[in-house]
């Protein structure tokens, strides 16, 4: 059931599943919280209270937020501030699970509000500033296909172009893939939704990259091995962890997954997250989220 949190800049939509220590999930650009539909039940069944949010401007959250950049943008800092406010509402601290743009937001939240963030899980995150790799574009078909289709998306600014990219980003499809994409397309065709999505392209990961040295909580970086967005997904994950203080982060690979392992391989992704939480995060660090909210 959708609930709403009224915030200073707008209204965030979310739902809550399960009972226990607090996990807050945030999706990536051009998506909505239902992308975690297969992961949420696994986390809740393991004894966690899962708050699954729609990113500002996306899903059922409100439109036309003011960005910290002062322009029509949705930045990682914007999303991080929203997540911090959500966690505070539920009592915190919490573990943040963030995908893609929200992975970078998780970095910022952990560095700027360490009292509210017990750990972070970044799934195929855009946390580092990217540079075009011309050699990879010529020699790596997987990467080339992804970059061409992303380029078409931000040129054509159409739902159809986004769906063509997603077809590449999911190298294998979950059973409900077509149904899910039909529902996502319907949301993006609502007035104002595609324009909000395009605001994500008006920001860069520079704000997240700058905060990596300030992350002190345990961090797990998960990458799908076939992610088309990066020439070498494992190397991208290792570079993120290297920029954190020594011993804070670790990388895990979801072999055969693309940019959306949490939707494509929820069982594998869920197991990686639960093992990390069991090994690196004690329940007493996040038990307050169980008591308040």
C-alpha cells in the first residue's frame, strides 16, 4: 500500500514491508520502486523492515522539486537529502540500498549523516565521474550497445528509447519483464514524468565521488557482470571501494546480470545483501529503526 511522506520540497511515496531493523531502498533514474518487487519479500522474510521509496519526481512521488544545484536537475545530493529525511522519519539509523543514481546518493548520505546510516549497499552505482572510453566503445559490443541507446534516450527524450535501452540492460529477463515494462511505460507517459526523468541527466556523480573518502560505515558494492553501462563492471566497483577508507567497502559480482541484478536476479542479489548484513552490520546498529516510525 502506498504511503506518503510530506517533506520540505515535495512528497515522497513509499511502502513498508516486514518488521525488524530498518532497510531503505531507492531505485535508479527512469524507474519506480516496483523494480524491487522481487527483492523486498526476500529482505522482509529475513527479518527486516523494508521501506521502499519512489525517488523524487518518479513513480508516485511529487513533481517539480527544487534542486540543490539551483537548476532543473535531480542530483545525487538531492536524493541523499530525501533519503536522510525518510530515515529520520522512521527513527533511524538504517541501511540504504541504492541502485544506479541512488547508489551515489547512498554514498553522500553515509558521509554526511553517519548517525543515521548504519551501512550502504550500492547496486551498479554511478558514484564515480565517467569518462568516454573510445577503445571500449569500439571493441566491447555490450558497452557500445548500452551507450548508443542511452545517447538516443537523451537525444529523443522518449519512453520508447528508454525501453530500448532497458532491453539491453536486462541481458536475461525475469518472467514478468514484459508486464513490468508495460507498467513502467504507463507511469512515464503520465504528464510531467518523462521531463522529471530527464532532469537526472542534468547532474553528474561528482558530488558522490567527492564524498567517498568520508564513508565510514560498512559498504557493499554489487555489480552485474554484464552491465552495459561500464566497460569493466568489476573494475568500476573496485575503483569505488578504493576511494573509500581502507577496510570500509567490498565488491560482489552478480554473474550474468546486467544493470538491474535486483530485478533480474533477486535471489542472488538478496543473498549477497543478507550475507553482507550478517557479517558486517550488527542488529543493534539499526534496531532504532524497528522502534520508531
